[in-house]
């Protein structure tokens, strides 16, 4: 009896979580990405894990001084941003090919 109740409960919970979103709701498809060569500090801070507004502004300042980034790994040249932070955000970092 207990197993049957648990099975029904799990089935109902699964159906409820699989329900389509209501009209007007946003549906996220994978991680949010950000172009580190174009985004402002607020956008970078919102999109990148472990990057607050101060570090995001440092990215913008570095980009202004030295030019565009050609790889995500180049972010390690920005003071306070290490390889672990970069690795955590690789799926979020986008570098568009156009200049």
C-alpha cells in the first residue's frame, strides 16, 4: 500500500513538473551567454558566476585599455580573475568573431 501511494505521488509530481509553461513565461534554454567584448559591467556581473560589479568593471576597463579578448582564458590577465572562475563560466562566455 505504501509503495503504491509513493508511486502515485511520484507520478503526479512528475506530471506537474513536466507541465508546459503558462503563456507569457520565459523558458530558459541552457546557460545565459555574454559577449565579453561588448557587454557592460552590469551585464557581465549578472551573467558570470563569481563576478561581481567590481570585477566586471575591471573586465571593461581592461578591454578599453588593451582591446578585445580573443579567448576566455585571456580574462586571467584581469586582476582578481583566476582560471577557476574562468573555467566555471566557460559555457557562459561568448567571444564573437566580428571586430
